[in-house]
């Protein structure tokens, strides 16, 4: 540590799709005094699975990299990737690898469940979301259909952050932000939905207790694997997007666009979301409000893949031309086209590789901005700066594409690892009694350069929208045609 901390130390964890990151933070000032990171592996092909034991090993390794600072921490909180299905046996060990959020094999089960409960409006009114293949409920239905032996061996069902919190404390809990992305938690009543659980034959006794903001869920178990001192408090944790919202200290109505493995747009709202189109997921936030959110599967990884195919650096974009790219390399969630593949349209003799790459950026950002209007409340101020976060936010090509297609000012917070910072703010709130978002505002985590608005590129937006509309019947590769386009 560069200097003695002025307050107690807290630990924030971000267990994401690709790695686990840990920050040790001074609860008084928000200064990051130590950090660590360790990778996970994810299967390729039609499946997207990961061994939960790797998440634990990565957490232990990342904490070890923090040295003595982690041992001095008074509280810890875990933010984690949403939707993943973790099945545990009677000894608390994984029955099989976790099905991750971006595993879309459960598309048939998602369509069937929507119909069996009575349609999209029933789901939106009751759950707040219309399930897509990302939602945990569809993955459980897929598992029951394809691996009944795994279902029979399951004694507990958890989400990724639940699994790590349980390993820390020994007790099974989740929080309202993460459970709101399962599809079996009714946002209208803030409780598990018994009819949906019966529909997928899931015993509610297998599910964790839902805890709330400010609640201590336990203390860290004594373990030679962990550097924590005995009695270190454990906070409820959160889904990754809700944790990032805490990390930014978001107030209602401020829009966020996150550029990571997936792309997301969201804003805190005082109103419970119910979008029957399924574009907006009606998530809860980690404080007691709501976090309407739209997510695309194809974001930075898809654009980087196209850059690699063209043998270009990711920043080597060129303006102009007529090329349009729909970068749906792994199917897509928004729009709901789980079997889609990418599409390239409008090539000319004078089209350059850089223009094709710019088209991939445009296609990815178009999908996110199209969902943003649905996320924001009708009375939201459309001139308010758009907060740009995630790994892609540091890239000039991403920044300029968002500015050009949104027509809004764009602010880029200097703080990195906002999921881990939000988890740290939640841990700090346990010690001080503060709202975690207020903790983050005290830490000034949203501070960063503000890029002025530029004129919106209506011609590009119109060209992409036209292609998406015209090509809808061709985009989904399922045998029974497109769904949700």
C-alpha cells in the first residue's frame, strides 16, 4: 500500500465470464490499495459452460495477489455474471459445469415456457421480463429435458455469485438483483413464483434465501485457502450489472452503455419494468429500486473477431462507404435471434477493410441504442450524458461510434472495474450504514472526461434498420423460422 488507509478496508469481487477480479478498497476514500486477477476457461462451440470450481480457484488466486491487504479487510462482497445455472450435489459440489448466460441452447425451451404460462404479457406482468435463452429458468428446463440424471443429482440450484458467497459463508443466499434474472422470481410480489417452479418441476427447497441491501449474510469461514481474518463480514453481493450500477453511484434516469463480452444498456428506475416485447429485462437493482436493462450477446468479442478476420487492428476503422454489418456471430439476444449468424451487405469494388470493420462497430452500437429508448422512462432527459463503461469504453473507435450514432454527450468514467468497485461499496455500506450508491458517489467513481454531442448519423441508423427489417426471415437459422425479429 502506498500509504496507510484512512478507513477500514473492504474487498469487492467481480466474477465475470472470463476472469475473477478483486479490489481491496479504503472504505473512507475509495482508494484501491491492492488488486488481483485470475482467468477462467469457457467451453466453445454451441455450449458456453464453465466449471464453478475454477471460479473459486480464481478468487483464491486473485486474493493471494492482494497480499496482506485482503487479510486486513473488514467486509467482502461478490458481484457475478448473471443468469448462469449452477447445480450442486448434496455435498455442495458442482453436478456438472455451469451453463452460462450466453449459452443459447435453451431457445426452444424459452419459446415453450412463454407459451405455457400464457404468453409474453403474463411473463412481463408477473416476472418483469419475457424469458430468452439467457434466463436461468430456460436453462433448467433444457437440463431437465437433456440431462435428467443431472437434475436428479441436484440438491441446490445457485447463480454464479451465489456459489461464491456460499463458499465464503457456508450458507445459501442470493440477492434481489441477481434472482430477478432467473425467470422464477416474481418482481410483482418479490418472491419465488410457485406456478413457474411447478411448470419447470423445480423444488423451491433447492433455491437460496433472498437477502436485501444492508443485510449481513454471514462471516467468512476459516479456511487455509483464504487470506481473510476470522469474522470478516460478507455482504449480499449482486449481479454484475447491478454491482456496476452501485459502482457508478447511479441516480434514477442516468443512462449507461456497457461494452464488454456482451453489450448492455440500463438505468436505475423507481418504476417496476414490464416490457412484453422482451427487449427490456425487468431486473431489480441491488438497493430496492429497479434496473431495466437490455443486453446484446455480440459486442467487443464480435467486433474483435471481425477485425481479426480482416487482419486489422481493432482501431483501424475507416469512414464512408455503403457496407452494413449485422455482427450476430453467436446468435443474438437483442433482437431475439438465438440461431442467427452474421450478415454483410452492401459491398462495392471500392469498399475497404476499414469500412467493413466500421460497419461491425455500427451494427453492434445500433442494437444497443435501439434498446436504450425502451430502457429509459418516458420522461427521461434525452440530453443527459451517456455513461460509457466496460473494456470497450477505452477504445477510440467505440467512443466515436457511440457519439455519432447516439447524438448524445458521452462521459467515460476513469474508474475501472466498476463491478468490483460496486461490490466494495456494498461491503463498505455494511460497516458505515450508508446506501452503497451514496458510498460510490462519495468516492466520485463516475468522474471522467465528457465528450460533447455530435450530429446523429441518421443515414447509417436508417441503413442498418432497413437491412434488419428486410433480412429478418434469413437471420435465424432455426428450422422453424425466425422468432422475435
